[in-house]
């Protein structure tokens, strides 16, 4: 039985992970972690997710890691880096779904992956990762005559933009067209922008309400348009994907893996 620890247990994603960890065959909830000062620390995790009853919410990272084999982390970049360092020291594996990581922070995670097995992905949804593969195929087959635009919408509490998933969709399309977002990404349009420059990949962002996550990649050319869309209606799919990643890590050597590895899409 794989014992999973959930970081950020009191958050919306944390609660979805607690529920999934207690209802997924072959997985047991080993630890529920939350930040020091959280009103849930010291209380039963069953208050956050009914199935998690009997596991106490703790703030002591070492204590939590001792009770699990794999930590699942959907928190904030600073917290994630602290969790990665603790997992490295304790020789524990970790699944990272945190977004908004800076390049230097990703490099620190890569360094930790020399010693422990890590799955890191901006979106753990199985459907999103299949969509990424479809975007790669479309971008390669359609070629430069098709303009690429990425749209995303999330709930009003999301703090980073574009979303990590939107950026990943753009990165996949750019790589398939032998370019990069650094070179051809367009992240803002306002006023008199002039005509669209050929070869660019545009991004647009919307925030509002309780939208879990909508992403669409448009391939537009003269006379036709192809749209690859994924809409998440709950966080359950992310949680199930994360647990699938945790099971993948169970037998893996140290290294940095993505959902492509978990799903066999490489």
C-alpha cells in the first residue's frame, strides 16, 4: 500500500487530494500537512474530507514525511521548494503540481531530482496531458500558415497568469514549430498593435467566478480554424492524475519526470 502525504491540506486542491487518497485503490493517506498557524493543525483531517478521518493535520514537515512514501504538493513556489528540500533530505519522493515557478526555482528542483524521484507538471489532469499531445501533433502537421493563440480562464483567486498549463500548451506548440515562447510569445495586446506578426504565439487570460480551468488552443488559417479545448469542472481530475503520478514514482529511480512519462506519451 502506497502511503501518500498531502501538502496544503486545507486548501481547495488539498481537500480534493485528501478525498482522492482515501478512495483510490492501492493508496492510503499517510499524512495531512498544513502551514503553521492554520486553524486545522492538530485537528482531524476528516473535517476537511470525510474519508480522511483518523489522520491528524500536522505542520511539522519531518513528522509528516515520516508517515508517507510520496508527498503530493499543490501549494506555492516558496512552500514547494521547502518541501522539495525536506523530501531530498528524507529520501522521499514528491509530486509537484505547483505553478508560477521561476526558472531558478525549477533549477533547484532539477538539482534535487539527482537524489530523489520527482514528477513535476503544471497540470496533472490526464485529459490536459492528452490535449498537450494533440497540440504538438497539430502544430507540427499544420505548420507556419496557421496562427496559434492560447486562451485560458480560471477562478478569481488564481494569482499567476498565464496559467502554467497555458504556458505549457504554448511551449509545446512553439517547440513543434522549432521556436520558443521567449522568441515568439506575445503576452499582451493593447492599443494600436499593428498587424499580427507571422509566427507568433499569442496568449489571452480571463479571471472570474469559480472557474476551475478552461484552456483552448486555436490554430487559425484562411478559411478554417481548429480548436483544441479542455474544460475542468472539478478538481477531482487533477487529484486523480496526481495520485497516478504518485503510483508511477513508487518504482522509479531518482530523476525528474513529467506527466508524459506517467501516461506513456513520450
